[in-house]
C-alpha cells in the first residue's frame, strides 16, 4: 500500500511516532480512538477476526468494495487476521502485546479476559502496557453488563432528553456522539497514561496502567452546562429545539427563503442585531438590554424581531449580521459543509489510494499541526498478516502454517 502525501505539507512522522498500538476494536468508538492515535503517528495494528473481520466492513454503502463506515475509522492502520480462540491465534496476539505500548479493545466487559487477553493476562508479559477498554457503561457498577450502542447510551445518559423541539418528544442527536465522545476521552486517557509512564513527574513511572472508558460517563461529561444547570437547580431546562434554554435570540429563525442561525450570546451582539435590523431603539430597552432580561422576555423579543428577519432573504440577512458582528450561519448540508473553500483550506478531506481498490475519500482530523504528513488507505482484511508476523520474528514456515490454519 502506498502512502499519499498531503499536497503542500512537509512529510512528518507524527507526534506519536514510535508508539505501537494493538487494536482489538470494531464499529466506531474504538476504531476512531485508534485511528486518532494512528493519525498522530502511532503504528496501529488492527487485529481482526479470521472470518469477516470488523463488522463495519459489511455496512452499506460501499464504493469499490469498501464500506463507507469502515473507511471512516480505519486509515493509517495495518490489519492482521487472527482466530483468537485458537492456540496459534492467541500466541500471535500475545506476541504483539509483548512488544506493544498500547492495547485498546471495545468488547463487552469480560470478553477479553475469557480469551486470555484481559489486562491481568497482558501485564504479566508487558508491565509497560497501557490497556484501554471502551464499553457502554464501563467495567464496574450495576449497569456494567448492559448491552449498549450509541442510541442506548444517549438515552441512559440524559443527552437524548435535552434534544428536540419544545413540547415535542426527545430525539437522539443525529451524529453518534456517544461513540465519538467516548473515543476522544479514550485517546486523551491513553496519551496521558503514556506521558505518565515515560515523562511524568520524576521522569516517568516506567509502568503502564489500565484505562476504563464508558460511553455513559463520557456523555454525562458532554452534558456540559446542562449538567451544570441540574447540579445548581436540581432540575433541567425544557427542550428548545435549536435554541438555548436561557439565551435569546439564539437558534434557527425564518428568513424569506429558509432558516438561518442567529446566535446572540452577548449584549454586544444584541446591539449589533438591533443595528442590522434598523431597530437601534431596542438596544438599550430595559426588557432586552441584558441576557437575563432577554431570556425573561423571549415572546416579546421574538414578536419584534421575527417579522424583520423574515422580510429578508437568507443572503441579505447573513450579510447584514456579518457586517454588524452578530454570530450567524446558514444551515448547511453535509455536502455544503465539505464542499467549500474553508474546509479545503483546513485540509479536512483526505484523498487516499489503495492498489487493490483505488481511491477512497475520508474525513481528516483537526490535528493538522501534530499528525503524520502521509496517510495510508484503510487496509484489506488481513492485508498485513504475514508482514506483521515476520516483524514478530516468526519463521516463514510458521507463518505459512498460521495462514493455512
């Protein structure tokens, strides 16, 4: 597989060059975390079941035989095909772990231990190992054994209760934020544990550790100010759709030809909105001059500004708001978000090629200053099995036996 260098950027190894990650993950939460480590330069070896591999490989739509889902979370990795229940497969996995810095897995709690690959098994052969488990509810607590997916975690965590229109039913967040939030915290935790091992106080402990990440926990953290509101009042605010439970005007508003986002979060932005709509007299009106006052008088405020907003086209309104320093936005489709000069300038799309299936286009990460300068396309199932076993010191005869088995 040939790496593709990002045009106009010098090739760099990435800030985690030299770190080896053994990746037992699948679907989203684990693969996104290990992909982030790979983007940062780590050598990520994806250990896949000998039958179909990561089930994400099967998820439609496909292009040139590659699943959009698998491609999104598995660039910059090498794939080894292993039957973990067989003696040879277990030996291969332990040989990988013996020389690794990180192991990451997102099976249900207890599965890796049953395979003889739990943390207690692995640290016996590698005391420097950072071992990270991602699951729906973590490894401990009364819900630890509950089956979980992103939707389940959103519902249990309260995140789903915050989302939806006023008076309407709770709705899941469209993007899989349970998976992605857990993934980001897993990445932070792993890098922190590596730092503690190698460069922490006193020059590092030299010892690895176990990291337990739950999607439920991550989503409780992502409640952010909603969680803070609960801790302060013992209640939660009502759902307000795209709006804000305190601040107004803040959310989607009708223009003459569609909705636009108007986000007045400060008193200065309110003054700017009044200037943009040619109603400067309301900037200092006591009912609206402060954030708490605007929140308390939401219906009266909307009665004044909504007709004025709706009298302008989206283009006219956005131009006026930009001119007067009011945060605003069109409500882009995914295509509009990617296919614009700013996304291109920020290098947010990677175009990779693979000798077997050709070009694949994937979303980059917002890590441009620390990530590797060259990227490889997502691997075929087991593409690097022989290569990796040879690196582990296996003989050609042993590799042939393994491949046949």
